C-alpha cells in the first residue's frame, strides 16, 4: 500500500486497554482517505513487529505507545523512558486501566550529564530544558564535530501532564475545557477536534451558522499562531526588530479573539453541538477593519521573509528536507507543504464548511527553512481571505443544538489542519458520560523527526533557525 | 549601600522565565509583555536568559516530575535576594492538572513564592500589576517585609522523604 499511494502516511498509533488484551490501532492516511488498522495483543505478552524499517515515521509513535501503554515493538525497543520521567518505575504503564497511580512514588533524581562525550573530538552541547532559545522545557543534546552537527538526541516529556489519562476521569463537558489546555497557542483546534469527534459518535448535525463561526475561530487562531512564529523566528536568529514588528501586529488579532470569545487566550468557544458565543453583528465592521489593515501590511511582511538579505542568509538552504524524506517521515502541515507534499486536511478531508470556502493550498518545493516560513506567509493571506468570505457568507440561525450528556458506545477519529499541521483525536466511549479513552496526536510530535534528520551535517549556528521553522510546540507534543 | 542596591533592584529588576510544564498560554503572555503594546522595559524590567543574573523568577506551569528538580536548580543558581512570581493558575495551585500522575502541583511546592498571579492565563496587564506590586514590597524599607516573612523551607525535602519510605 505504501508503494501504491506515495502519500500514504502513518498519523499515529493509539494504545488501548481492552481488558485482557492491548489494542494497538494504527491510524493511516492516504491521499484520498483515512482509516484505522486494528491489532490486538495479549496483555501478558504485548509483542508486535515494528514498522520503522518500512516506515521510519512510526518511530516516535511506537515509543510513545510502548512507554504509556506497555506494548513492545520488536526492533524498536524502548530503552529507559520516552515521555515519562527517568525515575518513573519500570513496568508501570499509566494508561492501563488496572494500575493505581496514587501508589506510585517518585524520588526526584538529579540529572547526570556532562558536556563531554566519549569520542575525543566531538563535543556534546546540551540545549535545554532551561534555555533562552526555548520557551518551553525540552532537552536536545547536539553532538558537534568542530561546528558541524553529527547527532541530535531529543529528550521530550518535560511538559507531560498526563492529560490523556486525566480525560478518562472527567465528563465530556469537563474534557472540552481540559483538552483546550493541552496547548495555549492552538487551543481552539484542540477543543474543536475533541467536540467534533464526540459529535461523530453522537451523530449530531451542527447548525450551519455554528459551522461558520467555528471556521472563523479556527482561522483567527491560525493567524495569531503564524504571526507568533514569524516573530519568534526573528528572535531566534537574533533579529529582534522582526520580532517586535510581528508581535505588534499580532495584538489586534488577539483583540479580535477577545472580542469574539471573551478571552485573549482560552476562548472556550467550542461545545458539543455547536458554539457557545455568537458574533455580534455590530462587531463585524471592527473585525473587517483589522483584516483589511493586516492585508495592507502583508506586502511588507512578505518582503521581509522573501527578500530581506539577513533572513535569506539565515534561512535559505538551511535544513533542507527532501520530498522523499518528508513522505517517509510522515511530516505534516507547513513542513510537508514546504517540501512539495500537498497535504492539507482542509482540502483532503474537508471538515465544517471548508469545502464551501474557496482557498488555495500552498505548496513550495524548496524544503528549506525559508520555504517553511513562506508557506506560512501565504497561508496568512489565505486565512485572511477565508475570514473575509466566512463573515460575508455566514447564514443566520441557531448557533448550537442541545447535546446529550451521555454518549452511546462507540469510537471515532477526527483530524483537522491545526496551524502546525494535522491534529488527531481518537475518542472511545463506553455508554456513560465519561470517555474510556481519549488519544491526542499533535503535529509537533510528527514533525520533530524531520529536524533530527535535517540538522545533521549543518552548522550548529543553523540549529535555532532550522528548529524554529518547525514552529515547535512542546506542550502539545508531551500533553 | 543597602539602599542603593534596593534602589537598583527596584528600578531595573532582571527577570528569568522558567516554564515548568505550562501549556504556553502564560509563556506567550509573558513574551507579549516585551512587545510594543505592553512594553515592560519602560519599568526597567529585562528578560534575562541566565539564572545567575536574575533577580526575579517568573515561574509558570504545574511543575511536572521532570521539571521539579530543574526548577529547584534554577532557583538555587540565582543570587540572593531572589523572588519567585508564580504566574497562572497552574503555577499557583496546579489548576486542572492537580493530582495527575506526572504533576507535582503548584510552584510553591518546590520553591518559596513571593507573589501569585492567578488567571488562565493572566492578562498581560495583570502580570504587570503583579510584578509592580512585588517591586513596591521589595522597596519597603521594613526589615521583615511580607516577602521575607513568606520564605519557607521548600517542599521538595518532603517529596524526597516520601520517596525514601
């Protein structure tokens, strides 16, 4: 199948506790469809064959499933921990149902790591967990020979809060707010994907106006997220003026988010059955004014990111990811589109009203940091057009329908195009008002392997600009 | 001399930001403070990357087990006198993540906290207000200012003891 359709990719692997068995569900996307391959292995001996030899993109997903659910992937054995703390006791898998986690006692252990590695010439440089270039705690051990990077070892999990487990003890209503707090940047995406998945199990039809309002919320989020990364990228390469410009112009978008949702960051707009707040008709001219203002500034921004000599020097031909590698590693979002892989969930599997709204799918073929930023720049324009269209064509009517508190037995998967790429939620219900399993696959987890590949052989000075072009979000990655 | 030191500290506090398991919401708001709309540099506040140069630690997040040790280490590396500001509901109490298997709880379980700024996330104005309040406390000439009185033995010792049992 991998050969038949070159765009076939593994989105994630969900581990499930099915009582006596462990369920291992492979969520696979092709150019046209999305489906799940289900496997079950006995709990006493949960062994499976690894996929990394035929599809390297499975690496992180297998490790995560092994760490949290205890499945063993032969050929890709977990050494130590992947996402859990290093001092977490072996043999205790938090996502299994039969484990009493309140009994687990952890002893804080100091980290032992020296900057020198064994082989003479090479030196290990440790970036993180507290580092000026990283807003979030995460550790990357970069081995360099002279100035050339020879190896990058990531250690993720510093922001692992156990949200997937926590969701299994909260009601669907509470979970809408809980999953929103997976990430402080793309929070409407998380809330939306969760409610959309629950609506699939409930077979609810959401009113047309709510669907438009949801698209408006998601696109406003994309705008602020992209403006954020443009500024952040400037900061990472030491170009602070760019940071100040973009963040200055991000504030009007934050004001719009506040205007439409009532809060700058966590709008809590999404709810099962619709949306919680309507847009006031009097506010539409205000929103349009901000959109027009941003549109008039776009040529200037575009000039910065396409032609500005400093940025070109730091970004052009840095971190080149070839199309073949992008497909093999199953990268998503702007990173895939910058390498010539035309995947965009909004086009491939349209949700809400994206099939009614005209917009272009942005694809670049350069595959470098410069292309990744320019994909986002073009998406900024498309987002503004989508917002404009949605505000004009939004029908009148109710904004939500009443949804039952309990959800019948069933399971569903939803994927959306978050600012950083494809976001997946898998929800399994057991007939009560509390879900049995909520699986979250965030885009950054799928994109980090591409950085591990592209950083090799490049200068250590290019690591920040290469890395920030992934628009990494570790609170999403670790959950 | 003491007065000069206090004067310098209050006029230009250098702050260090440490994320101990936050969702980015608070962290982005802290970064937004530096941008033209809020611009805290007008109060002399400077974001400083090294703990050894910092006066104030802006701690966010619900302290995960991986970060607990590091948070303590960052705090220990800061020179005296030092103040911790817990920003956001998570840093204040653990918020919605309280009781999760990988979460220790509020920042005050690991390091002594001088000021709490609640909110999910707090608005930039609220963060400015909190930091200014802290500065006014630092500048009070009293020997036993509320901030000093609040210093307690960090709770990480308890965590260690529990682990040994």
